[in-house]
C-alpha cells in the first residue's frame, strides 16, 4: 500500500504559476513512475506529466510550461506549472505506479483543485 498526500493547488490568474507537491509513504520502494493527471469537468482524466528515473514525458498541451521533478529521498514528486491558462483548470491527481510481471499497480492521491482565472 502507498499513501499519497498532495498540496499546492489553488486559484491563480492566467499567466501565473503554481507548484504542486505529492508526498508518498508506505511501500515506496516499489514505486517506479510518479506523475500527475488532471480531470476537468465533463472530461476524462488525462496524463499531464510523468517521471521514471531520469525520463520524463509531458502532455503536448503543457510541454514547455510545466516541469515535473522528483526527490527520491523524500519520496515526493513536484509539478511546477508556469504560464498557466484557463484551460489548465482541473482537479490534479498524483499517481504512482509500478509493474509486477504484467500487472500494473496504481495508487492515487485525493486530488487538488487548480483554478486559473482569465
């Protein structure tokens, strides 16, 4: 079991910045990938960014504006969000996952609201 605690969401004007944090506890030694997803009202949950080792990947819509990083000593993943746009408004969820053979194990945070006003 892994527990995830998120922080850092809030209300910001367009063009502003926010930094999300997600601290993991429990069976952290199994974690391979850490990442962030988001879900806007009426839309499906989508991957925003993920980091595995030194490899990162980003959704096209946030490439160049968001940066994901990870502190393994603290078992914490961060998402620095710059140049925020109203369309970035969503609930952001932290995710950690790993594979055992062909089975993927996912754990989710409770979600943190990010609202960008125009």
